């Protein structure tokens, strides 16, 4: 390890010791920053010039941070900073490794530091880290370069025969300039090494043409970079020379192969001349030697005398200490190509994606900073805007988007001049700056695919160019006779100084930034779909577990009965064997007290009892496992809900994401109408689905433009009315349960209802003598081709605004209502349902159908015992027992336009769901609420039209598809459902009453099999285990058909038939008896007791179905439905 490398390691150890102290405060950070500069200088001595630049820039980044540092500084940020020495050591071990360079760049670009660097600066720094110089080439030497050897008259010196000269930079030069020259020399030596490699390749005999061509191309590209670099640090003369040599290289490499041999010696001689010049650029001898070298005839394109004479003043100006830098002439006219947003064909996709991700936030920050300036900001706001413009310019140049790069370049120049002059922008300048910011925002939206390209981009650029040219030639004061006076950076006129500066606000925002990940929207949609399917599967499994628990409960009842029967069998066995025991005792056998005497019947009865107990215990174990599985499913469902919420949140954006776009809309309408208007946003942090928010922007901007043009009065009119000169529009976002509320309120004149009425009469929409309410008049402005404006402007008057708003809101299944008060303003109210994958809903039964009711706008659910349903003149009223409140009520069947059975309507034992809507509170009566819970809602598909009041369908746990209804929507528009379904509504929902069948059998399997058959035949089926249960069911629900077994416990089929035929209310029930007894005696007895059809098991289903249709003819055609 060299001495310089050892010293560099010692510097890194000291930096680590500073940061590893127990308490790190501002003083330690100051020492660390000072140590960074020393470390960089030592890195330069060790041959790593890139580390010098990196250390100096890192020190500047930390300067703004440690000024604000205090004892409460985040331990996490300090731990990140403490990794700097180790990251440098890793780089020194592997300077070619990209991972080591990336680690250093990550630390320098860490977002919490006081100052951030732009994308192009970061790219330049990373490129400098690739440079590594042999330290021996930078050590001072006692010998000077022989300048006489470079005074070439006819022949260039054979560079390969000369020893490599030692380097000694003039000590009289400033330290900072010497550092820059050291970097330039290091890169020159790299170029020299590349030329020597090509020379060796040519001397090898027969070089590969492809390798030779690639080598020359690499040298040419490096010379181009070198020319740009030296020119950027005020070595304009040398930059021209390097560019001229590159042109010579191109002319030779494009020519025949035999001309390549002399080129390396010529280029090596040129590098010696440049090296001599860089060691002492203020010496005229080194300058003359360099110019004479490139003027020789050995070059394919020698430097002409006129060109050399033109370059001489540039070298002389540098030597005299006054660098001559001709300021480039700014363009005067803006053309379409200057605002082009076309992407280059070779654009780097990664850079493009990174730019598109940052572009909206950067343009929003720029607009915010300029907006603060417009309302009385400070010079800090100018600095923030300038920094953002610089970042956008770098991004535009890096990716190759000329429109953004050109506009931000000239915009940055104006902001830079304002900051230099410490002058706040005048109204004229401010208007130009805001126009440029608005144009950049529209450009950003176009690149993101959410907007059309700005039509006025060329005009905006021309306005910026005109202002920048005036500033270049005459200064800022020439723009406005009333230009603002210079102000200090600490305060702003007409406004109390804010304790938090604009820079602090921006830096605070950067500290709060979290890593972001871009992903296709289709991927999020697919994740939501998979979550929905998982929830459905979980629901089906949960339903299966629930059914299994019910079956296990029924099984336990069977076990209890079996155990009771086993006990009775054992008792009967004991009684039967008592006589045998007495006989055995008389014959000399043991007495029962002396020994238990068991028969084979005893053994089997005992085994039966024990098996029953074992089966009961196994059943309890299975039940316990099912309960645990149910708990696990509940936990899984909670995880599914949490996953769903997070995935949905990934699609959501805060409303203020588009604040600048909405403000831009108001500003443009204000400028076109000449009315000063301000937009205020409330509830900007409200989260909305990104698709919903994007779809809502266009109707909102229509509403805002209408508010400016129609609602807000002009300045003189407002002053006469005692209102502030500036009109105010307040846009409010809020969440109400599962709904999003958007209110747009202005303080203008309100709707002119008389003008609306006259316009409606003129267009034939309203009879002149017909009475009309204010509410109905307000709805006229939502009609197509309806406008009260007498003339057409760029803002409104075409009558194609509010009808488009209404259509857009309806497409989002939202509601638009209008409130207006003359002289005080108008409020547009939008109510949107929140898009969710699942929602909490109620499962209800309406006749034979199952419906799902969304919980939107439900105030309360009341059982029939907690209130009274009163009917008067075919109108229902529900009265609460607890508070005595009364609500108008209606059966859900009437709301759905379906048949209402009078008995069901008159029945008072119906559950009531109370809804609260804009029109008031109303109670909806439902037959029965079966269950409630989160259900996944699926759309009806592309081929089903949008039906108001129907949100979609859901798949229940048992596989049934049920429609999901929004009752609140139907209450607001009761005619919407029938209007959507058309004249077929009555036919579809014609009264359909399924016939009922009662299946009676003591065998569970036989009962279930027959019940399933009857359901498939179109019957509503009830089941009973014997005659007694069947009679209980018949007394409450008279069946249309009875199917019974013959032999049953407690009451058999014959006794059941006799009871039915003896009762006048049930004597007409058709009875089919299905039994295994096939004897004629049993058949005759059954028919005599009143059985209609007598069938034996196993029965033929076709025969049974035919007999059923004959007994109950009103069940049609044998068609089955489930």
C-alpha cells in the first residue's frame, strides 16, 4: 500500500470515530464535514479524483442538514451516515464494481440531507468514479518537460521513443483550479493509454479490422466527452483544439487502412503538448507549442492560420486572468419542434419510467412554489422553483424530451436572474411563470396518457423566450415600470414572515418520502379479482362447516336416542332373563349375587351401549374440530379483508394530487373571463379510487368553469354588491359511510331561475302557463343544448357542459343535485358510491327468492316487536315504540315492482329497515332477514345494461347467485328499476307460488332422497319423521301434497291418513303412500283409510312423477327448477 493510500485510510478511520461517539450532535457533524474535504484531497493524491468531487458535493449536501441538526435527530439517519467510511473502503478495494459505486451514490442521494442533487449531476458523479490514476504519475518531479522537443517544424517527434514525463502543476495557480487540472490530466493520461494500446495493435503485424475500428471509435467518443468537459470549466481554447483533433481522427479512420499507422504517433505527440499546456496554462510558450503542433501538415486537417488566430485570444484571456466566454445568443422564436413531446426511438426505458414517476410531483411542487409567490411569497420560493426547473430540465435532456427541456431551460434562467437580483416577480413576470408551470403540468399529463398535448405550448414558450431575451438585454426592470424593489430573503411584502421557509417545507416533504413501486393497474385489478375469489371460496367453506355443524347436532340427537334405546334394550334383556336366572338357581347354579350370569343377548346389548357412547364421543370430537376450523376460517377472513383493504388502498389517491390541475382550470377560466377567482380545497386528504378520481376530474372542471363564467360576478358588480373583488369557489370532499360527497360552492349570483324558465319556454320544454317548482327549474340546466348565455365563448355558452357532467356522474352511478340561492351562490352536490370489492350486506327472502341488500344509507333495523305497522288508505306507516317516531313505510315488493301477496302484506310480523336519504327517512318492510356479512360483489358483465339500483350479483355459500340491491338508490328514483326493465317487468315478476309437499318418513336417507326429488319437481318441501310431527306441520302450513311411509313410530301412515281425512280443513289433501309392504292386505287397508296412491319401494321416479301431476295438475309440464 502506498503512503497516500495509508493516509487515506487514516482519514477514513477518523471519520468513523467522529460518527461512532455516544452522543453525536451539531459539533460532530461539523467536524465530519470538515473531514470530508480533507479525505477528498487525500483521495485525489491516491489517484481517485472522482472521490474528491464526491466528498465535496456530499459535504455541501450535509451542510443544509447539520445546520438544523439537534439532539433529537433521527438515530436512523445517523446510522445511515455512519456507513460512509465503510462504503469508501469497499470502493477502494473494488473501484470497478458497480455495487460499490451504487452504495456511495445512494448515500449522497439519501433524501433527508439538506440539499439534493439532480439526475444529470448524479450521472456525472458516477462517471467520475470510473477514473483511477496511477499515483506515481501525479508526484512532483524535479525535471520539467522539454518544450523545445514540442516545437515541431516538419516532422512530429516519435512519441514512443520519449520517456513519459513527470507532472508538476504550476503552484501559483489557485488550489481549486489545480484540482480541476488534476482531473483533466488524469483523463488525458487515460486517453494516452488507449492510443498506446492501438499503437501496439498496429505494430503486431496484422490487426483485426473490427477490433481496430472499435478502438478508434472509443477514442473518438472519449475525445468528445473530454472536449465538453474542458469547455465547461472555462478552457474554451483547449476544448476547440480537442474537437479539432477528433475531426482529424474521424477523417483518418474513415479512410484507407494504411493511413492508420502514423496516426498513433501523431496523437501521442499531441497529448504531450496538451500535458505541457495543462501543467502551466498561463505560460505563453506552452500555448504556442500546442497551437503550432496542430497546425503542422502531418494532420489530415491541419488547423488553419485564421482558426489559430481566433483561438489565441481565448488562451491569452485565460492567461491574463479574464476568461473570455462569449455568451450564447438566446433563440428569438419558438417553433413546433421546440415544444415537441415525442420520445426518441433509443430512449432508455428505465430513465423514462423514473422520469414519469417523478414528473407529476415535480410539476405540482413547481406550481405550488409559484402559487405561493403569486400570493406573497419570499425568495425561498424562487429558489425552490429554480431548483425544480433545473431538475426537470436535466430529466428532459436525459430522456430526450425536447419540449420539457427547452421550456424549463429558459424558465430556469428567469428564476435564476430573479434570485440573483433578490427581486420578487412583478405581476407581468408572475403571469408568464404561471403560464409556463401550467403548460408543464399539461405536458406531464400528456406523457402520462391522461390528457391531450397543450395547444398553447409554442405560445407559452414564445412568451418565456421574449421575457428571457428582455432580461438578457435590458434587465428585469425593463419588463415593468413598476418592478418590485429588491427584498431580503427573510421576508415578503404584505405578508407576515412564516417561521417555516419554503425550503424547509420542501425539504420536510422530501424527508417524508417513502420508496415507491410502479406496477400495472391490470396487476392490481387481477389481485383484487383473486382476493374476491378467495373470499368466495372461504365463504363457501364456512357455509360447509356451518352445515356440517348442524348435521353433527342432528347426529348427536340421534346418538342420544340410540343411547336411550340401548338402555331400554338392556333393561328388557334383564327382565327377560330374570326367569332363567331363577331356574338356574334352583338347579344348583350360582346365585345372581354370587356371580353375574350373562347370556349372548346380554353381551350384544352391552356392546351396543358401549358403541353408542364411543360414537357419541367421536361425534363430540368432530364437532370440536369443526368449531376450531370455523375459528380459523374467521381469522382467515380477517386476513383476507386486511389484504383487500391494502390492495384497494394501492389504487387510491388523495384528492389534492390533482389540486394544481383544478387550480389551473380556475386560473384559465378566470383569465378568459377577466374575473379574479380563487379556488379553495377542503378535505384534500380524502382518498378516492384512482380511476374514479380521474373520471371525476372532467365533470369537476366543467362545474368549475361554469361557476366562474355563470356564477361569479365581474369585479365591478361584486364591489357594488358589497362582496370581495375576488370570487371564491370552495371544493369540498368528504366521506359518508360507503359514499363520497363532493360539494362545489361559489359565492356568486346563483342560478337565474327566471332566465332558465324563459329559455325552457323558448325551446318548447315548458308550457308558459304551467306551474313549475324551483327544483324542477334547476334540473333544466342538466339538459343537452341548454344554456342561458346569449353569446358563445371559449368557456361556455354552447350548452354542452352540464349535460356532459350529468352523464359522467351517472356513469359513475352517482347523483348530482343543485342548490342555489339568489345573490349568495350555487352549490353542486355530487354523491358517489365508493368502489369496493366487497360490502356488508343483508340476505333477505322476498317470496321464493333470495336478495342481498347493501347497507348503504341504512339508519337502523327494527324488529316487528319494537314498533307498529299501521295502514291507512293503502299507505303504510311505521311507528317506533321506543321514541314514538313515525316513518312512511312500504313493502320491498312494491319497491321492486313485484307481486305482493295480500296475506304477507297484511301480516304485521315483518322486519323493518329504516333508510335515510336526501328526501327524508323511509321504512322498508322485508319478510325476513336471513343473515348478514361481507359479500363479494361481481359485475353483471358487458352484455347486461346498467340497471339503477342493482350493484351486481354475489355468489352465496351454497352456490346460489343472488342480486345485490341498492335500496337507497331505488328510494331516490323509484321509477328507475321499472323504466330500465321495461314492459316485461310485470311478466317476469308475475305471482309465482310454488306448491308445497310434506314428506313423512322415519328413515333419514329415504326422507332426504324423496325431498330432493320433490324439490327438483318444482315443490317447496317440508319434512317430518312420523305422523305426530306431520300433524303439527299440517296445522300451521297446509301442504298441497302429502307423501308418507306406512310404518313409523308413535303414529304410522294409516293413523296419519285417518286424522287428515277426519278434519274438514285437510280432507282434500292428496296422499301418496310409499312403503316396502307389497301385500294386497296392506294396499287395501291404505286405500280404505283414504290414501290416493299406493306405491311400493323401490319406486320408479317417472311413475311417481306421473301420479303427482295427475293429483296436482297445476304444477306445469314436469319442468323442474331448483
